[in-house]
């Protein structure tokens, strides 16, 4: 796979990070704060791939935004390469669940939107070309988003995120909107990209199998002890070198443990479900 000549890779640290949001304002009373994250401390080594799992609304995306300077913690700090994040950090790039491509621009022009300011035009064209080749879109560079599949659009989105030579790549459910087969192919592509240019990756996902396939470690966020705000409940180191065997028995056992941590038992039932529903439970 061709190299896209990335910048230095950086470590990421969260030190006692908390985030609270003001609640609705009520007449005659101060708005109550809603705590989303509480006392999150985590060190991510340069070049490491870390997946963040947790129930919807537990603050996974908020933590990612804090790392990139798109949001600020109300307690603690995020650091990149040992220096505090203050505002949008140029050392990071973000990939979203939707491609978010401009429909009137070609794929090449959309990728070029990610180039850092001040880059020489010829160097910019060369970098875009290398990135399109990296994600397998060199033959589709002139096409517009409506002329390509969802998977191709997401590959272009990934190339755009890589265009600024990030040391840290923040991915917020980047494959969540794709069909199952395309999602597996995108996972393999991300592994190829990381092997060629090992940026530090923080990946938010709801997919336990995806986390185990891609990550060096999996972070499970959630509430504990009845306290407000999610914190790190568990850190799982994933065994084996990438690419991993998706049918591995060791991964199957870790999958069951992580699902248990998410409140799902081995048969797919929520652990706090006492079958109070009138809907019959399989087998009928």
C-alpha cells in the first residue's frame, strides 16, 4: 500500500476529565447541571488504536470532541503529546458517521478540503492523489458523491480526514451507516491505512466486533455506583496482532464479556430485563 507521508504520531491523555451541561432553566431557579462524563483518566500511546464502547448517550462522542478541541471539559484536561488541548487542535482530524461531502465537488476536490492552509498547490495535488490511491479511489477522483456508493463516499471522507497529516485520528462511528459487508471492507481498509501510516486512533463505535477487530484496547464507558456521569468501567487489551481472525475463540469470549458490560447477556437479552413485557420471548 502506498504511503501518504504522515506527520508525527502523538500520544493522547485524559486527566480526570469531566463534562457537565446546563439543564433546562426553570422559573425562579438556576438551571440544574447534567453530568455526562466524570473523572475519565486514560493514556493512549502514540500509534495505538483505542476503541470506545458504551450505551447511547454515555458521552463517547463528547470525549472524542474534547480530545480534538471541539468541546471543553468542565473538569480535568485533555493533552496531546503532553500539551493541553485548547481550542480546535490542528494535530487532530475527525471522521464522522456520514461522509459529509459537498455534492457539487468531485471526490478529489472534497479530499482537498482537508489540506492544511498554506500548502503549495502542486504539493496539495500530489498529496490528494496519494490519498485517493491509498483508499482505492484513484480511478473515481473526478466523480461526484451522487455518482458513487456509500462505501466509496466514506472512503473519500477518510481520505479528507487524512489530508491534513494528522497525528491523531478521531473517528466517531465512521462505518455505522454502511451495510454489513461494506462495513467489514472499511474495517480492513482502516487497518491497511494504519499499517501504512500509524496515526493514533480513537474510535467510537457501538459494534463490539468492530472494536475487537480494530483496536489494541477497548474502553468501556458507563455509569457506576448510581452516580451521575459515565466513567471508565473497564479497559480490555485485545490479544493477537492485526488483522485478527474474526472467528477466534478468544475474541468470542471477550465479545461476551464486553456485551455483559453493556448489559446484554450471551443470548442477546438485556440483563435487567425481567420479561415484564407482553411481547413473547423467543422461542415462542
